[in-house]
C-alpha cells in the first residue's frame, strides 16, 4: 500500500469500512492531515457553519455507541469525528465571518459590507429548519472531502447516518455549545477480516448515472 | 503545476473559481476521471439517488446562465455538471438497486431481502420533502468528492448554489426524467486574471473549528 494514491486508485481501494482494527491508530501526522483538510473544506459563501468534534476518549465512545445502534466502528476505529453545525446562523454569525475575512485579507470591514448583507439576506430568508438543512449540506461537502482525502492517504473511513443525533448532542454537551450533530465518521484502519472489504463495489453503470448534453 | 498533488497541496491550491479561461478545455481523460470519481462516490445504503448531467452544449449553457444570476462560469468553464436527485425514491428504486447488488455480487435477490426491506422502511418513514433533503445531502457528498478530486488533479472547480433549480429542470428537461437539480458545478481551468485566486483563503483557525475530546 503506497501513499498517496491517484484519485482513481483511491476510489477503487476505499469502501465504507465496517470493522476497524482496534490496534491500529492514526499517526499525529495522519490525523492532522485529515483535520486540516476538513478545516479547509469549502462551504457556501465561505461561512463554515460547522464544528468538527474529534473523539478519542474510550468511555465517551462507549456511550456514543449506545446511541448509534451499537455499531462497533464507533468504539473501535482510531478516532470518531462528529460533524456538527451551528444552530444560530444569524447576523452575528455573518459579522464574525466578515470580520475574519477583513482581518485575513487586511481590508476594512466596511468594504465587505455588501457581501455580508447578501449573506444576511440569504440566511434571514430561511426558516430555522431550512437553515439547518442548508448547514447540513455544507457539512456533507466536508464529508465528501474527508472520504476522498482518507482514500488518497490510505486511511479507512466509515461514515454513519444511523445514530440518534439528539442523544449524541446530549452525551457530547453540544446543545450548550449551540451545535447539532449531522453526520459522524469513524476513521482508522480496516480489520483484516472486515467482510465488506472483499465484496465488489456496486455502482450503477456510467450510462445510467451520467447524462451528457454536448 | 504537477499532477497529482498531495491532498494538502491540493487544498492550498484550490479555491472557488469564479472566472474560467474559455480557451482551456478538459481532456477526455480529465473529464473521465472526474466523472468516474463522482460515479464511484459513496452514498447512504449505497443507493446512489442521483444523476449527473454534463453540459458542454453552448446554447444550452447560455440559457442556463440566464437562470443562474448570469454567472460567467456557467458558460465559460470547460464543462458544467448538474447534480440532480431522483424524485421517486420508493420501493421500486430499492428493488432496482438490490437487483444491481445481487447481479454484481452474484448472489440471489432473496438473500438481500432484509437489507432491501430496511432501506424501504427508512425511505417510507420520510415525507417527500425530507427524502429530497436526504438525497440532496448524498449529492453533496459527491460534490465534496468532485471538489477534492479536481484539486488533486489540478482541475478548477466552481460550485454554485445560486441559481433557479426549477428553471434548470425546465431547460434541461429533468422534470420528465424524474429528476431535480440540487447543486451545479463548473469545471475547467482558472483564468489568469481571476481576482479571487490572488486572495488569501479565509478559514477559522483550528482551535475554533476542531474540538478534541481525548
């Protein structure tokens, strides 16, 4: 197994890992690469309506497994990453973001007012539920990024939608941080006897999935 | 510019491209790599509730630009890819998928009945609106995959949420195909004078985005 892989090698190698090798842990460098890549993930307007919670703590993970249909990857993978979104997406969120843009780019806050106003208008046009869905979609961009980065780096990734998000928020204390869990991901290394690894990947053929209008 | 890049090089190099070089087109190999990678994108249950419409046709793209806030990347990028989801996610969708699993893996349809029933139960528990949101999230995984693959391969990607999805469906005839546009992506190569390319990327610092529970 040589790293990094080309993108197509990576996507042939990867699969939704179910059973992780409990003895294999990500190196600090591997973990940092994954975290840096999700931190750099793009989002609509650049707003980054998310936080990523990285759980290594074994006791916490046992509790989370209880809220995640007892899936072994929750406890057995090297790390568990929770993709959470910010519940309060309001004018203040936008101002904080615009301030960070102004600071990083060395421009006056006022010069970005029009951009900020556009984002504020976009957000205020949505119900809270619609905002959370929009934020969840952004988190799923980061999920796609993490899946791809893991594949390229030879790190196994097991994304999960099957869990109780409210219980996750409770166990992790996310409610008080103004966050909501949207999707979770186990990262680490496949067990030698993970059955799905041996199965042929099932995807619809190109002619059924891709429509070309030339 | 050497390809492929490491994942962190790729994420430093990429940005949401606004202005594409109209003279630069993806090679067949580059386009095929991107399409193959999105075809191989993972989705919940492996259901692939999507189709990807690749538009090169210039007249169509002028029309789409009219439904996309006149963003130049819609017409000027090498290709435009529409990420659409299937409107009918029902028992028949699941049976078609399970049949493809049975065929690819050489097992009897009946042995997969339990898995199919679980997916059917999941889908039937949701309203049509919730199903479309769930499907959109899956499409956003593929979006994250495409963004990452483009970055690694040195291909510029400009994702867009700002467009009229109903008009896109009309112009492309997606309604009749049972599809709904969720997000669109211009792919190609940045123009030398694309102003945002020169700006420092703005992301919240690690300590604000990543929470570690060790």
